[in-house]
């Protein structure tokens, strides 16, 4: 019996040929302000999907977030409001700029609570980073309204939401800048990689500088920057993945629909990301379990079904942030989610038999443990 992972990259012959073509060309990296041929091709496909004026490819989702904060001039003495129910990178990039992350609570759908964000704004607040958790858009109208009233920049952490929409608009287009990840398990991948979308010409120019050591022509640094370039091989892989994205997302939606129908009579398991005004890309299909989350996960693992807990420890309670004094923050919805969430496999690589095993195994565990 093969083990079914909660997520995995879907790589075909087209991706392999694209990477080998780059290897054969000898042009593995193009250290220029504009980026290489493959980078520009990938950026063009993301621009087309989003309808964005600019897309700047970088070498990770973390680099995307950090580059945007740097380009916006976030520095020591500034505050950036973030959720704690997210991957570490959302807060780490704030620390990397010398600024202070201000953690706020979430709603039942695991996304930032706009009311909590509004209450957290101070004179030091420079930006807010809502996260579209699991590929499900946050409440952006409320967040943007609160941010605009206080001249706070909005940066979407869209690492998991490529292709998702909020009231008909793609995530990444709902803010001053959107940051995407191309990590191995994301809905489209280059192994490691990222992209930034913006309609701001000046910001886009600064982002291209930041990703290339601040250089335009070489050895002419005009802004603090780093090597955040996306290699040509990675861009070639990501470009092919973009061609397949629509099919990938359709498969994730079909697989999720099957499991939702299979679980319709299950007590003690709740799905909360279902507002009609937005589309979910189901990077992760996540349920909130009434009790025994870890025992359910163990039961599924014994049946050869992978699960994930994203995240068992909120960022503000990790050892690093505890040492820095952030763990005293009271975030009850965040703490509750960390105890209850469980993600199940819905990735495009699942067969009909895989889906049936996921469904049967969860139902059996739920009947015994929930």
C-alpha cells in the first residue's frame, strides 16, 4: 500500500524538457535588472493570470515579502501587523527589517480578523500583511478600508493562493503588493521560488533593484538589495507549471468536492472556508476537529494517509518569539485553531482509489474519535 502524502509536486515531461533546455543553453542565471529570458516569460504568465501591471520573480516567497518591506522603507521603529496563525516567514521578514511584528487574532476561517487589525493600528504602523490561509482569501475589503483610513500599506501574503479570487479579483491584486510562493508543494512550483505583483511603477522598479543587489548595470548599487533572483532553470519549470495551473486547480476542487460530500454526515469535523464571494484554490483542505485531532491524524497515518497540521504552534508562541516577549499576547482564536486544524490530501496527483482511501479512513477515524 503506497503512502498518500498530504501534498506533493506534480512534475511532468514538459517541465523536465524545459529545465534540460536551460541546462543545455548554459544560461543558468541572468544577473540583470530585468531578469533572464525564462524569468521574463514566467513573469508574463503570472501578469496575464492576475491582470497585474508588474510581476517581479524572486527566489522564494520569503524573499518576496522581505523585498516588498525593504522597497517600502520599513525600518527600525516601524510596526507591521501580522497574524500569528501563519508560517514563520510572515513575521520573520518584519524582524529582518528591524521593525516590530504586531500579532493579531483570526476569524473562524483562519484569516486575519479585520476588527483586530483595526484596533492594533498605532502611529508606528507602517504596513499590514494579511495571509490568504490555505489558499482562501482574507476579508480584504474590511482590511483595506481600515488601512486606508490610517495610510497603512497593505501587503498580501498570497504564498498559498495563486489563482484564488476575492469578489472576482485575483489575490495579489487586492493591495499595494502581493507575494506568492513557488515552494515544492504549492499549487504551482519551481522547487523554490516566488513572485511579487504590483501596479505601482516606482515600487516595481525598487523591487527589481532589491532582488539584484541594488544594481541596474552591474557594480552600480543604487539601493540596498540582495541576491533574490530566480534562476533560469527554476523559472522554466515555473513557466510550464503556469500553463497547467488551471487543470491543477480544477483537480483540487474536484477532489475537495468529493471529500466534502463523503464527510457530509460526519459529526465533529467542520469546514469554515466557504464564503460565496471568493474562490478557494485548496492548497490545503483543512477541517476543524472538535477533539482528538492528533489521534485522528495518527489513525489516518496508520492507514497510509498523510495529514498536516498548519500550524501546531502559532508564531508568537514559538521559542524565538517567546524569547523576544511576544508569547504574552492573548490570541484565543489563534490558539484554538492550532489545537484543532487538520489538513487532508486533495492534490492533483490523487487517484480515485486514493481519494476513496482518504475518505474511508477519515470517516472511520471520525466515528471512533470525534
